[in-house]
C-alpha cells in the first residue's frame, strides 16, 4: 500500500485540529503528514517504522502494545496492521476522537482500545502491562519548565512494561543541536532555557510562531509545541536506578540510525564516523547525536 484515501470529513477534522497554526512554518506539512499520501506519517510508519521496531524488538504479532501520545492515530493505525492488541493513549480528546475515526476508516477499530486522560497516572492502574510502549514524537511536547513532569511520565511508562519489555522512543528533536528544526525553524532556540521569554518573543517577532488555540499561551505554548526537544542523556537519566539496557549499544543494533529506511550517502558517512569515534570508544549510541533522536530502544531487564 503506497497511499490511503481518507474521507473528506476526516480531512476536515485534521484541518480543524490545526486551527490557529496557519502561520506556523510547517503548517501545510502538518496537514499533509496527518493524511494518507505516499509521504504521510501513516504510510511511512507502516513501511519503515514498524519494520524498524520489529528489527530491534522482534515480531509485533502477539505483542501487547501501548501507543503513548497517539495523537490523531498515524502510529496507532500502522501498529494495528502489525499486531492485534494496541492501546492508544492521549491527553487530548479531540485528537483521540480523530484517532478513533482513522482506525474505523482503515477497518482496524477492533484491534485498538482507547484511553484519554489529563495524565497517564490517572489511568495507569487500569491499563495492565505491555510488551512494548511506543513514544513517537511525544517527549518534546512535555514542558521542561513543569519540573519533574517528564521524569515522572517516563518512569510511569517504564513501570507499565512487562519484564523484558521495550520502551521505543522515536522522532524526538535533539536539543544538542542549536537549530530548532521542529517548530520555529530558528537558530539557538533549543539552547535557551526551556520556556524562555526571549525565545518566545523572538519566534513571535520573526513570525515563526503564533499562539494556537490548542496549546497554552505564551512561552509555555512554545514548549508544548516542541521547540526544546530532548537529549539521550536526559531520557536515560530519568531511568537512573532502574534495571534496563539501551539496545542501541548492543552489537547488531548499534551500527545504524535506521535499518529499514533507505540509505543516503551523508547518513552513511555520519554513521561510519560516529560508530568508530564515539560509539566504540565512549559507549554512547549514535542516536544521541542525530537531528531527531531515532529508534532509541530501552529494554527492561528480565527479573
């Protein structure tokens, strides 16, 4: 399948979801990404992300999977093509309802159950345990200025894993880089203090950002939009004291950023240099230096 034709009603839901973001640099890309064209998220996830997950974590068939921060359901639909037990969670009711509609249009609604709450801890006790939890393009939207929030959420998700289960973190903008590719397309934003008034005012002045109806106003909204990203050390630091293995440091999982995506010459050069000068001598995964942290796989140690 190279593309999927959604109904006009579904497209209208996507456009309505992005109200207030019409002036953002990536607005038209957001709309295309949420639909079903050849380069849309749902097609990319079906073609590349799910096979990538299976490369690192084994077949998805028979696994119980949580799609944390499912949004409008592109990852949820892709996962549902590969496995029969998917739980979709999001804090936004409108996005969750669109996710339901997407699964219905794909004819996969019987494979997915839904949870919507302001916080994962509100429903954690009713979710059960999972073989794999996908966190795709989510961590950057959890504000760092709300002290301790990211740590608590990551730990809560880790606790939901079965022994030997996987946290699979993908497509989180890397705050090590000084350019904000994700939200504003501006230099130095990621290197400022999260929630910086200066960064917010600069983004507004440059017309690279505007307060949207779906997120908080002011600097907090710019955080929720994802402008500050995350780092590998930050994410793994939240799990300090827990029993886990970063699979990206294990032979067979440590040579490439992607195993299923098409290779490019510049990525091949990056992977070669990073592997021999960083991964091997310093035991740091090359994912820690990518533009967006891809395919970071954390396995909970078996008891």
